[in-house]
């Protein structure tokens, strides 16, 4: 796949992520272990109120709350005129694994003719979270869910850039969300490699706007997405050639020299894991600072790159206009790289601070 030039500014953002916590009391079902990367104190009703939240599953609640905070941080005026020009693009692995599994189980255990509660069905479709975001805030522009596992957030960035560039929206709420449930925890334990990071949950959402965005989009531009490139390597891309190719194409499309890259945000969890960093370092000809997204939040699948970008912005490392690469790599060989440049020091003066929430 060819690289995509984006040229979008990040008008505001919000991240919900968690470090290790005791998770045994979150669910009645057994878990593989007593500790996980979950937001144990997360309460959607406390953040959003009771109205309309009764049907939310966990991943939907995370996405809606994160979008609310991102819009607030950006200072976006969500009025009747703006709603028709604000869209949504959310990345996911498969939506809510728990909601889908619970509904399927109901069809087997309920008495014939299988009296399944129909209110459970909407949460089983992958676009439930994105749809509920649009319903909650009355957003009427494009609404998309991109299922791509670890690369889903980068694909969502590409989608948002195309939507804005082609005039379908002026602003795109763009991010990814994943939930911690017994279903994901057991799936990771039973199918993941030995030593794999424990599954986590989190959401990261960014308010993206083009260079000619209207004033109501918000005054704050703490960073910009210059380019995104995605690709695929056969056999799982064991040597990282697909990821390296994505880095080369994204840098060329962005007009950024390798020497300008100050940091690389990877979907890794430790210094020993170099599956993403090593191929990109070869392209750069050196090893810049690395930010492993899974180190603090666990394996959040589609949300990991979004959480990593949020952590980088929160650190202030890009406040002087520095450039960073955001990388992602899937077990099937999918790969992606985004080029991010921070705004100049003092950019967005007078705007609200970034909405980071570490559970």
C-alpha cells in the first residue's frame, strides 16, 4: 500500500489508560490471574450521567467518555451547525468480545424459541462504540469503525485524513478503544506467545482537523499528523521489511529527513522487544528515543498506538516542534507508520490542558 499524506492538526485529545491493578473483583467469571491492566475505578455514569448509558458495554463506555474529554480539550463547539461536519473513525480488533460471546451463549442456553433479550444485540456489532459516540453528541458526518488489530489506529488516521481531505467532514474524532474482560484475558493467555504482555484496556481519541478547519473546531494544535503508510509482509513479516518500507514511504511523503526524528513510539513492552524498533532504526540509521506503548498499559491491541501517542504528547517531548514516528505491527504481517510533528512551543496558548486520565 502506498503512503498517504495527511496534513492534519490534532486539536485536542484524551487518553484513558491504566497500570497493573487487582482485577479479581471486576467480574464473576474466573480470570487467568489476579492482576491486569484495567481501569478498576472507571464509572461511565459518573462521567456521562445515567441517561442513555444503561446499554453501554465497557468498550463503548470507554470510547464515549474519551471522545467527550477530547472534544472538551479541543474547545470544539458542538452546536447544530458543527454536528453535520464532525465525523468519527474508531479502530478496534473485533469490537466487544464479551458482548458477542455473551449474546452467542444466550442463543444456546435460553429456552426455545431461544428467548434472547434483543437489547443485547446492538453491542455485538463492531461499530457499536462509534455509533454510540455519534448518537451521544449528535454527530452526523461520516462514521466508521476500522477493524485491524494493532494497526487499526493507523488505518483510522488514514481514513480520517481522506474524509477531511475529500470534504466529507471538517473534524474527525479519531482513535481506538479496547476493553479488559475475561474473554480477552483468556484469549491472550491461551493463544499468545510465552512471555507476552498481559492484556489491558484503554482508549485514546484525537480531534483531527485540516489546515482550513473552521474556528469552531477549536484553537489548540499541539501536534500534527504529517503522513501515514501501511503495508503487509507475507508470513508475518519476520524480518520487519514491511514495517521498514512503511517508515521509508511515510518519511518521504511527509518530507521529513531521518535525522529529524527524535522519538519512535512502538507497540512494544520492554527493551528486549525490538520487533518494531529495530526495523525502523535501520531506516533511520540510528536509534532515537523509544517509547514502548505496552510497558505501562499492557497489551491494548488496537488502542496501544493511540495510548502511546497520548503518552508522548503528555510528556511534552514534541512541544518544540520535534518529529516522532508511531509504529504498529500485527502478527499476520500487517504494519504501519505515522509521522507526527509537535506544534511550536506555546502553540495553543490559552487552550485547555490535555485530557489524560491514568487509572
